[in-house]
């Protein structure tokens, strides 16, 4: 009994610290915006932005039919804007980077995910081997974890496909029985996968061993209008892009709503029809601000 009490006493500070961190308020502070490529040509309705552990940032400049590659430097400036234009990816809407500097881009018209080498060369479409039935899939979003595992949000198959770095399907997580439409997808460093029902504003989660998604939150329709993408920050909170509500909703790892950030407008720090979100290793938040023809960068502040 005494030993059990000692163990409990040792764990209590850790539990309290986790609860305290989860309850912290998150604030997004405008840092800078990107409007042009390296030649001064403007962005047009960008829907995708990818970032991660490296300084590389890739933008899906959707209406211009191209990708742009930048460097986000330690002094909090963004340089470059090299164009990557490929006929196989004529309308990129979502982008991700893996640990080897490869770019993955979802074409919003073909609904195919392209692999692009660090040199900007097209490396083929993602066609996983050994896909469970149904063998066809219709991707609307995807994510890549730190082990280069690919997670594909397949609305046709009603699942998230898990594909390893070698291109083999190694599992799937089924959607719940009742849902509206899944669009947002994210994965945390532990391999927990999150999806959000954009119609009913419910967040679902699944750990590595789960076969079916379980609800993490209740319905949050009073707090967001149409969550279309999400990212998981270092403290475990989920940042959900409210596309129709022109803002970012914060949901704790416990599934509780923690507040909103940003609102509609044209000035710096305001949004118009935001799309993809990503978080750098330093904790900066990048948002594809589609309606304002720019990508915005925010510092994430905990209070």
C-alpha cells in the first residue's frame, strides 16, 4: 500500500503539469506574410503549405498551377520562392515534406498524390501496394509522420490508409458509422491520427493499434463553421483551420474547446478562406491564406 502511494505521489506532478499545459491559452501573433515568388510574381489563391523540421517551406500556389520552395531562416525571415511547375500536378491543393526533402502534392482535380524529388523532378504518383479492399482510393487530404509513413484520407473507402516509406499499405483506420464529411487530417509524434468532420465539427482520434476512429470531442458547431485542416502543436493541442469561419479553433488533447484565434479581414494577421496549416520545429505556424493570395506566418504564444 505504501509503495502504491509513493508511485501515485510521483505521478501526480506529471499529471498536473500535463493538465496545466493542456489548459494553457494559445495565441497566434502575426510575424510575416509571403506574397510573391523569387521573381516577384504574386501568389494566386494558395491552398497548401508544408513545413517541418528543416528550413524548407513549400507552398501550393494553386490557381497559378505550381509549387514554390522557400527557406524559413532562424532569424525569422523567409527567402527564395523557386518555382516547381509540373504538368502532372496542374492544380496542387495540399503539400507535405518527408525527412528526405521529397515533396508530396495532392492535385485537386486529378485527386492523385504526386511524389517530387528534392531536385523538383516528378517521381510518379503514390500507388500503394497491398491496399486492403477496396483497392481504389480517393484522397482528399494526407499527412506524413516523422518516420515518413503516409496517411491518406480516403473518402471513397471510408478510411485513413497507412502507407510506409517503401510504398506498401500497412494498415487502415475505418471512419465511424455516422459522419458528415471528413476533410481535416493530422498526426502527432506518437502516431495518433486525428480527423475532423467538417460538417458536424467533431474531432475523432485513433492510436497506432486502433481499427476504427473514436470521437475525441463533442460536436463543436457553435465554435467553428467548417474545419478543413488541422495540425498538432508540441503541447498536444489541435489547431483547426475554420475555412468558412475565417479563423483557427483550438481544441485540447482532451477534446475540449480552448478558444479561437484570428478572424476575417485583409490586413496582416487576418484571414480570408484559409486552407492548409503547418507548424515548424521551432513552433511557428504557417497558414495558406487563400482568399488573400498569401501565406501567413504566426508565432505561437502560450499564456
